[in-house]
């Protein structure tokens, strides 16, 4: 458990760049470096996270922890990965954030954004080689990337994933080397019951103005309804808490959530502290737990049998289609927001190309890459 916690804690300190970058960091660490699981199992977990509401990349980390150490391992992975951004956003909520605008800190953050470009590019190419070997899969990948780039919205993402799953069942199942896993499928309805009870409770507490129950309800409902994670959480959060937090304060929290490493969903930490000023740490904890828990509960319903489920021919074909679409999503995310928010001048592109070459030829530990890009960003900020 300690190993799981410390590995995810280290990633929680360095994982800038949003969900696409996090998936890249996880793959680099747990597939390439530690061999905790192979690309096939990892791809199936990523595919599962795409169909579940909640924080996509955090759900992948939760599932890796579960794969490695059961329920306790899943909790250790979640706490480790989320703790750095939780602490930073809580401190920023109760103190001044002017230090983020200093030259050195801005340079370090910019350097880490450039690292995110390298990591996402490597993950995208690696997953392309793994999941897009067939012509149909490549067509799905390109179609997904083009659709998301031209019509960037949650609806587009859901539609292309559903289309990819249907085409996968119809086309990619045929000719695939699939050995059905006859292990009995057991869904854990206890976790599903807890999710439903929490959702019903949220509808009751949502009108209990001025209580911690209302804070819980607001964030639990967002966590139950948002698909895709990352920036998609913004409109739902604004709709649920926008009347209780000023527009300036809400946007400040959103900007800070992008500036710190870790999951975007920890914006709930900042807002929870603001909503419960009597004891901001309590408000931050309730809001953070409430927004993450629904997605994790739904993951636990079928996670134990997910490998057996994914080996069924029809499900395997659907996953193959979704995996190809996920590669397309990563290509689109690699361009925007990862590339467009980091590479603003020729020197940035030169650093990205150099970092990518170092990663592919020397295969350094991710921590060394982080230190190198952070130091380079700080140095360039003075030039």
C-alpha cells in the first residue's frame, strides 16, 4: 500500500497538462517502467473510464491501484494522486495566490507544460501502435480526432465513442484473435446501491440551504453527471454553485486548478473552502470527496470482473473501437489544449523536440524529465 501511495503521490506533484497528460504519465510509469500491467489491460481500463461519469484520469489511477492492491490500493492511489493538488488549492483558497505570478514560478509551470506535450505525444504514438493496427481502427482514430477538433463539445465526444463502440462490435470483432474468458461475471450491486442512495440523498439535501449537506449534494450531483472529466466539469459546477460563489472567485479557482498539478476535479477543493467559511478545511474535504466518489462507486460495480467482461467477443470488439477513438481523442487533446497552451514560440518547440528525443533514446525516469523541464523553464524565464 505504501508503494502504491508513494508512486501516485510523486505523480500527483508533477502531473500537469490535464487528463490526456495524466493518461500518458500513468502509462509511462505503470506500464513502461514498473510493469504493473500491460498495454492491453491498461487500454481496457482507459476504455472503461470513458464510459463512466466522473474524473477520467483519476478513475484510471483508481483502477490501477485496485489492480495492484484491491480496494485499499485503489484508495491509496486516489489519495496519493489527489493530495498535492488538494493541499495547494486549499492553501490558495485561504491565502493570497500572487506568488504564482512570480517570474520563476511562471517559468517552472511553463516548463512543465512543455513536458506535458512530450508525454502526451509519446502516449499517443504508443497507443496508436497498440490499438490502431487495423485499417478500421485507424479510420476511427482519424474520424474521432477530426470530429473533436472541428466540433469540440461533450456531445461530440459521447457520440463518437458510441459510434466507435458500435463499429467495433460490427467490424473489429471479426478476424480478431479473441479467446473468450469464461470466468463468471459478478457485478457488485452493493456499490451500485451506495451510489443510488447517495444520489437520492443529494436531491434531498440540495435544498437544505447553508448546510454541509447542501455542499455534499451540489458536488455529488456534478460527479454523477459529468462525462469526460477535466474541463468538462466547469459548466456543471458553474450551474450548481455559481449563485453562491462570485464569478471572479469561480474563475480564479478555475485558473488555479489549471496551474497546479493533478486532477481538474480538485477545483471542488477551492470552491468547497469558499462555500464553508466557518471551517474551510471541512468544506474542502466534503466537496472533494463528494465530486470524486460517484465515479469511483460506479467503477467498483464491475471493476473486479472487467477483464472477464472485456474478453467477451462483442465487448472486446466494442473496446477495440473505443480504444481507437480514445487515441483520436488524445491526438485532438495533444493539439488543444496541451500543445496550443504550451508551445508559443520556436524555442518552446525546440525544447519539446529535444525532450521527446531524450525520452525515446535515453528512456530516463519521469522524475528526471520533470526536474529537467522545470529547471529549463525557470532558466528560460530570465532570458
